[in-house]
C-alpha cells in the first residue's frame, strides 16, 4: 500500500473515531437544544471540507422545515422556512436519502426552484453567495419518519466532498435523529411528571381547603346550635383564620373581638388609618361585598359586611398581621357575617318590641293616664322631668342612616339617664322622649343634664355626621302637664335653631321671653284666632294656586327682609312686595 493510500485510510479511521465520539456524546445528552448545537459542531469535525451548515427540523404546525441551528451564516438565516421537496434540505427530507452535490450547477439545479424569498434570504445570510460551490445533505430519519434535514456546504471550492463524507454525514444524521427522539421523549416525560406533581399539589391543596372548610362550618355551626354569644363567634373565627377579629354594628361600635381591647369603636382600634378604613367600610356597606386592605408589609385586612336584605347591620373584620388571607378565610368571614346578621336581627326585634312597649307607656303618660305595674308607678311619681331629643344632620349628610342613628340615640339616652333613676325613654314622631320621676330628689339637680351631654358626645363619636339635641323641661307637677310640656319642648328645639344656638342640651326656660311666645302658640285659642284671621288667605291660595301664606312664612323666617325672602323663593323682590300687599288686603 502506497503512503498516500495509507494516509487516506488513517484519515478515514480518525474521522470514524470522531464520528463515534460525537454519536456517543449525542446519545448521552437529553437536552434538545444542546443536542441541536452539537449536531452541526460534530458534522464540522468529521467533515474537514465543511465551511457552513444548517440544521432544519420539521414543524408540524407550519408544515415546513425551519432552521434550528446554523454555523457560518448571518442570523437572518433563521428566517428561512422551507417546504418539503424545496431546495437541498427539502429534497433530502422528502426522499429520505443523503445526497452529494459536487458542483455549483448541480446545487443551482435543485436550489433554483426554491421560493424567491428563500433564495434572497440565503444570499443575505451567506454574505452575498447565491449558491454554494459544493454541498452534501442528509435527512434525519427515525424508524422511517423524517424529523428534518442537515445541509453542509462549501462556498468557494467545488468537489471538496467525497462519497465517504456522505456516508459519515448520513451516519451522524441517524445518530442525531435517535438523540433528538430520546430528548423529546425525555422532555415529554419530564413535562408529564411536572404536570402530575402540580396536579398532586393542587389535589392536596384542594383537600386541605376542603378539610378547613368543613372545620370552619363545624366550628361555626356550634355557635349557632349552642346559641353562643358574639364573643365566642369572634374567638372561634380568630382561631380558624389565625387573625384578629372585630365584630361591629353599622355605627362602627365594637360588639365583640377575640382578645380584650380598649377600643369601643373601629375608629379607636389599631388596624389602619381611619381616613383609609372608613371609605372601605362604606363601600362594603354599599356594595355588600368583601373589601381588602393591606396597610403595611404582610398585614392584610378583610372586611365582610353583615347584611340583611338591602341593609347593612355591621361588619366582620379580619386583621392578619403575618399572612395573606385565602379563600377559606374569606368564606369563614362570610359565614360569621351571616351568623352575626341573625343575631343582630334578633336583637333588633327584641329592641323594637321594647321600644313599642315604652311607646305605649309614654303615650298613656302624655295622656295623663298611669299604666299598671310597679315600675310604671315609680316612673310616674310626680314631680316629673320631661326631655325631648332629636337628630340634626351635619352638612349634606345622606339621611338613609337616620333611623339607625335615632335608635342608637334612644339607647344612649336610656343608658345615661337610667344611672340617675327610673326612666321611660321611647320614640315618638321621630323624637326621643324621656320621662323621669324626680320624687325624693333635690330640686335643681343637674345630673340629668350632664348625663344627656355625655349621651350627645357619645353619639357624636359614633356618628360624626349627626348631632343630638336635647330640650329639658322644668319639673312637671301633674301628669296632665306632660302633653303641653312635650309640645313646648319640640317647638323649643325648632326655635333654638332659629336663634342660632348650638349647645346640645338646653333648658326650655333658658329661652326667656321666647318661651311665652311658644306657650301662646301652643294654646287652642291663639290657634283659632290665627285660623280665623288667615281664612281668606288660605281660601285664596287654595282657589288660585297662589303662595301668599308661604311667602309670608318665608318673609318672617328671613327676618322680615323682602330681598332675603325673594332670594329664598327665587322670585323678584317686587313679587314678594305684591304678595304681602295682597295678603294684607285679604
């Protein structure tokens, strides 16, 4: 054997050894992208004449071969998309045979039929070369299925590839196909395992949540079955959610909490700034939906409204300082709100029953009749003190909360005055009316006034948008004097506003000479005189649809000012003057 032949044989043996090493490396790798990179690198190693190469893999969604890796090309080569049968790679993919193209004209004969856009992209990516001088290509086939194709090229020299090179590339392509299939199987199995683990985690999470939900329902059901107080409800909810719990009524009064707290209202509780918390409470009341707030760090507040139909009766608030509240916590808060709603409604029913009972007692006392019963007798012992209270809104307050605030005012009045002796407190025509016996007590005692001031201050703290006003009568010596005293006190509250006085508690006798006007206005004779005098005016307004009497009333309210009355009535001052003249004529 000549030296040249021996050298050729040794070169082929070395390349075969390199092919074996590359094939082993491919089959040992399970990362698909790493395998794709190693395929072309291995081809360049076993084919010394190779200057560039492209690895195409078939994309079932595009029904085309796409570039997965390239060596010796500009990045624009990755824009190539080749149909099966198109170009060198497409032909090898379709025929499933390795091919050699020793000369440029042979390469051109196959590539020339490709899409013009692909030819332009190839030329730009190859640095201006339209067709390589020589090339070989081999399909990646596994068990008869073509996975892609590999093309190795030389841009500048023809006839650089030999039949042995085709065999080497074909063998490398088959090893690469096996490695790609293994990697895809491994990736699919790994993905399935991850999905299975995620599914198992989700199942465990759902199971844990279900167990917690059952524990929540069992624990809260005991509160209902055993008729436990609100404090027990708060304690159990705190144990379930690992959060601090506050139960409040609609006026933000704390009705129960899981631990001892000096706060009597939510405003005083250490949860969040009141300017931030109060709007959320109002939004929860309006929407009857849960609200969340994260004041700081990992701390989270969950507000669940206690609702009954369209009305919000209060709130359940969870204050989690070191964890985020989940769906189970949210459901537990809603369940607790339903239990609290039933409790609040029951309390209201009892309260309204008591209010009606007191109202009956009050009505009989105002009529001069003493109800039967020892308590009623004690409360009706003359002399008596009569107090009339009402609410006044601050600014442009929405008045839908007035009934609830009025009931609170009733409870506060009862609570404060009861400390000073037996008292009957009830609602009458939108006013709080209290009758308290002064028998056996020193004359001129100011304790009741101080108690009423405390009640007014307390109501201001609970409902800042409302103010309580109390009119306190002098001692009433006989039961028959209660009715006129009650009427006079109600008129005194109205007069107090006309006089611009702002104190929450005042004695009716402090109005001085104005009290004589009230007493005169309360008499039946003066009422008869007014009706007789104004009969023609009333008849005129009824027949003509005019507003003479209303204009006169506004004129008096405006301090006998024609311009001020015109502004209030939104008419010209001459109109007011004409109406007053016409009234005087009638």
